[in-house]
C-alpha cells in the first residue's frame, strides 16, 4: 500500500493516479453471493403475491412462505444496496487500468452475454409456461435486450432489471471521466458528486440530477470507490470523512426504501435495524479494503461468485411465477425448495452458456477487432 500524497498540493485533488493491478478477490465474490441470496430470500418470502400495496401485517403473514422468517427476510432488499457498494469498489478498480473504449468493452462483455440469455430464458418461460401473465410482447423482449428499456418506453421483462439501469448510469459517469481524462481527479469529482447528492436530497437542485443518478443510491457507489482507494493509499482524513458522509447519505434514504419494499411499513425499530445493516456493509468493505478480512481462494468460492450475476438475473420473475402456482398445491417447504432448485439450475445454465461460452466468443472477436484496428 502506497502512502497518500500531500493534501496541500494540487496533485492530491487533480493528478493522483492510483496504480493497481486488477485481481479477483475471493472475499468479494463471496460477499456478492451473500447479497444475491439476501435479495432471493426477500423475493421468495411470500408464497403468492399480496394484492395491493397497502396491507395489514396479518394479511402479509397469511401469504408468507415461512412466517417465522419474515422479521429477517423483510430486510433482504438491502442486498441490492450491498451490490451497489461492491460495484463501486470493483468498477473503480477496473476503470483505473482501462481506456474509455476498453472500459466500455470490458463492462459490455461482463454484463450483456449472461443478461441476453437470462432475458431470453425468462421471456420464453413466461410466455410458454406461465401463460404470459404480464402480456410481454416480442418487441418488449427485443427492447429489453438493450438494457435501457425504460428509456424506450418499455416495461421490464423482469422487474429486477431496474438495478442494471442504475449500474449503467454509474458506468456512464465513470466513462465520462475516462473520456475527459479526469479519473486522476477522482477525489475532486467524488466530493462534488457527494455534495450534489446531499443538495439534491434537501431539494436544492433540479430533479434532473436524480435522473442522471439516483441520490438514494449514490452513497453506496461513492463508498465503494473510496474503499477501493484504500487498497492503494492509506486512509486519510478526507477519505474517512467521505466514507462517513456516504454512510450518512445512505441512512437518510433507508426509511423511504423500507416503505417501498415492505408495503408501506417502516417502524422505528426496522429503521434502526436497517441502519445497523448499512453500518455492517461499510465496516465489512473497510476491512476488505485494508486486507483485514480475506477468504482463501477455492473453486467453490469462485463458482459462487460466477453464478451470482446469473442467479440475480433469473431468480425473480420465474421464481415468483412458480411460487404463485405451487404455493397452494404443495407444502411451503416443497414449493420453496423446488423454486430455489430451479433458480440455481437456471443460473448455472446461464453462467455456463452466457459467461463461459458466449462471453468467451465475444471476447475473442473483440480482441481480434482491436488487433486489426491497431495493426
């Protein structure tokens, strides 16, 4: 780990390039899988969809897969917040060693092959096995392949894809910094971004800023980037204060998220538990960045990290449709076990064909094209 440059000079704010060799960290793979399982258990906590948005607690319990788990699984939506934090950590590492074109290519090759296959599997199953409950047209399916379907006026084939749009916003911000060669001014721009997010939260900035990047998730990405910088620089006053300020920003918006994902409920106790979970995320990433928390590399951890993205992509809509149809025909345990098994199997299929095969072929084509251009 390098020493920090002097905060008194302009190099600290505008010309501090972090030198890093991107490496896969097993502990991050494991953390991503944990985040995915948090989201999965949140989506599978109910055997069938609850009608309406505003319901009473007793009505929720009668639809529960395992009622005794509700006090825990209700917080599973926060796995998405953890995903965003990890994304800030990983994407900053990736961007530091890439040109603007290389960054776009790397991210596209990482996201799209598995995504295309997951969208296709979800569409086909919904149409031919589940009688197309949301009336998804073929043109909707094609629009979903772009990953920017909300900007095309098209609904998601699977609602969880909204998180990928947030990711694309973040990638776009990083891409702009790379285009204008401003990534070495990361401290300056992260400070501006965090300040703007607070001002937007207070209502002092136009709503347009939230369209560029949602203020309720900005803190997680910023914290992830700050945490990664500690792989290369010792924590200094600025970075620690930014980390704490990002935590504060995240806590400001947690009540809104609780009400959104838990039928309008957000008790004082639930808010405190959610804040404690956010604190746990921040402490965990802090320990990872300083190498205090590590996991020995193994084929199983690598495998779990590999299927995490496919599992996230395929588990929700297919799982919800299965639970809706099996919840009244078999015991909750059997319905849950069947649904989980199918989700894991499909995630492996998407991982194998999307990540291992299609991505490999596209990577070879990209390398060949680049070699042709520069030869």
